[in-house]
């Protein structure tokens, strides 16, 4: 049984960060010392991923590491922030070097891909869970919040929806090919960081779709006021979703499935083409799925369509306050 310090040294101590990282003092001390960019605001978020709630038993450890960081970075994407640093608290049932090597490879690969420096953390013993805190930077005037939506704004989503729920269903049905498009969407989601930064200054409100389009739209309406009209037939569906779940099931997964980590934003109609132009360079579509209205509530969807997707039966996924 390796000590906490041995595990950190072996698996979670990156090379000495350069001055561009903003890490003056990182892994190995009681606290990290960070150097934010002058004139920028810090965007900070924390998420916890728990075995059997947020990822299934038997999931590949490399995917678990990627996913634990990706879902936190997705919150920075929703604010239009550039990621800078992360901290991880890892709870393990036992110290399995092979598992940790694969897990850390997935986690650190996404750190490198997104320019996120692992600046510290903690390892303890217990049921497998990963807590990740991310920090990013955003200019004060460009941060995308939830409270700026206004009646008449269009509602638009990046990418495609339903892949998270479809991937979970595929896993529960016994699919283990990680190249399967739905399983890939579920186990290794891609935080839309570049898209969030591209939409900053255009979007009046936004967030990432973690708990399902309907549920997360409710958070925008709660903060912005008013209501919304959705057009379910306009929802962009993930590759292979209709074949896996049928048309009705695919639409339901897109509305309530969660785990998509795409962005939902509100935009003035006159900004739509500019927003699409900015995302064109990322090869990422932006699809209008409705609009904000003055009348409270959500129209355009049936009572049946409002029923949430069940992720692990009897288990709650948690969510942002």
C-alpha cells in the first residue's frame, strides 16, 4: 500500500511548470501560488464524480480521468472562460498502480490539450470519487452568466444532443467498444471551451447542458425571468442516436438525457450569423432550438417529453446550485 505522497509523486506530479502557466508554486507544497492575468476575473467551479452515479463500474480508468476533468472544464466553457488551473481530490478504495497510471494518463492528457495546469490536490481512502476544482480567466465584460436572457432572444445549442444518454444506454446494454460514437460521447465528453470563448460578448445568457436541455433551460429562466418556447423537431441529434433509441426515444434523450456537455445560449436574433461564423472555424454547428418569451413556463413540449431520463436507477447525479 503506497502512501498518499508516493501516489502523488508517482502519478500526479507534472513537470515543473513554465512561467506561462501562472503557477508560481504547485504540487508538493501546502498551498499553490498562482499568478492570474491582470485585468481578468477568476472563474472557479467544482464538480465531484462518484462511482455508480456519474460513471459506471468497470468504466476504463483513462476515460474516468478524462471525464472527471472534462465535466468541470465544461463549466468554464459555459462562462466563456479560458482554463488555467485545476485541483483534484481523489478518493480510492485501494492503491492500484495500473488503474492509477491509466487514470492519470486520461486526466493529464486533457490538462495538456486544454492548457490546464494541475496545481495541487489530495488523495485519501474510501469509495471511489473524484473531486475537481477548475479555475479560469475571463474579461469582466465578456463573461456569460445565466441572468442576461431577454424575451425575443433565440435559444441555440452547440453540437448535437442525446449522446450522453444514448451512450449510457449502450453501456448498460453491454456495449464496450470505446470507438462507438454514443459511448464516446458519454465516457469522454469534450468541453466546448473554444466555443464558449468564441460566443463571449455575443451570448446574453448560457450554461452547459449537464442535466438535460429542459432542466438546464430552467436555470436560465429562473435567473433571467420569463419563459421559453422550444421546437423539439429542431433538436440536433447525436450520431447513431435514432438507430439506438428510435425517433421518439432519441428526441426524449436530447430533451432530458443530460451528460451532453454542449452549450445552451441565448442570442439576440441579429447576432446569430456572427455566432455561427465564429464557430465555423471550429467545425461546430450552432442550432436554433427555440426562443425566450415573456410568458413564464416552457411551451412546445408535451408532459411526456418533460419526464427526465433516469441515469443510474435510484441514484441522483447532483448538479450546480
